[in-house]
């Protein structure tokens, strides 16, 4: 799956996160993560992001995540929503998303 258009999901409210995706003009996949809790949970957040992107089969795009202390389930949900919007996905394979 490739990101073909800009998309966004989430908010900048406490305990949430905002995910922005866009096509990567250089090709490949780039992820930028900013978090208020990166010192405590940065490794876990990055693991959830990497697993979710792998499960969705994302191969290229720019992913910018601004975390405000979201739980893993919120990270997955926001990332999935932004990627699916940015990929212009009309048919979903729900098995990949569970």
C-alpha cells in the first residue's frame, strides 16, 4: 500500500494523537514521531507504529505523528485511519486490521 494523497486523523487533545500522511517524493517510507512521553514510552510507541504499518503493507509515504499520550489502541486506530484515507482505499481487508 502506498500513500497517494495527503490525509490526517486524530486531534492534538490530551491522551490522543494526530497522524498526517502524504506521498514521499523521494520514495520509501519515512516516519517522524514527536511525543510528550517519548522518554518513557518512545520505544513502545514506535513498535506499535511499525507493526501497524507492516500489517497494512505500507511501503512508501511520509508519516508524521504528534502524540499527546495516547494509548496503543488509539495509536493503531489513528494510524490506520490516516493511512487508509491517504491510500485512497475503498475496499478494506479487515483481517489485516485486527
